[in-house]
C-alpha cells in the first residue's frame, strides 16, 4: 500500500514550557482542560511544564502551541522537541 493511502503520518513532540514562579500548577490544570489529547506534567529544572503530544501533523502542534500554550497568562517561554524515531 502506498503512503498516500495510509493517511497523514503521526508526529510526536515534547513542548517544554517556562512559566512565572508559582504558576505551574494552575497552568497545568488550565492546559489539561484545553489540550485533552496530551499528557501535561510539572517538572523541575530549566522548564516548569512538559507537554507530550502525538498528532496528525506538525501544523496541529504549531497551532496548539500558538493558540493554547502561548496564549496562556503566565507562560514566559517554550521550546518544541520533535521526536524523530
């Protein structure tokens, strides 16, 4: 079967999010309600939150970051790691 019959390829990404101090827990709760298909966790270190998402295309991930993550008050920065295997 050719690739065109298989549908869009799934992409897997980790979005690493920095937030204002003491805002990680409320932001995780807010994002859990807005991004139901992702696993969202508080972490310690350079980043405060990790979002693990698998979707049908990079465009979905980019739109989710733009519309949900960046638009959330208290988010101060983010990086996206694309899983390649």
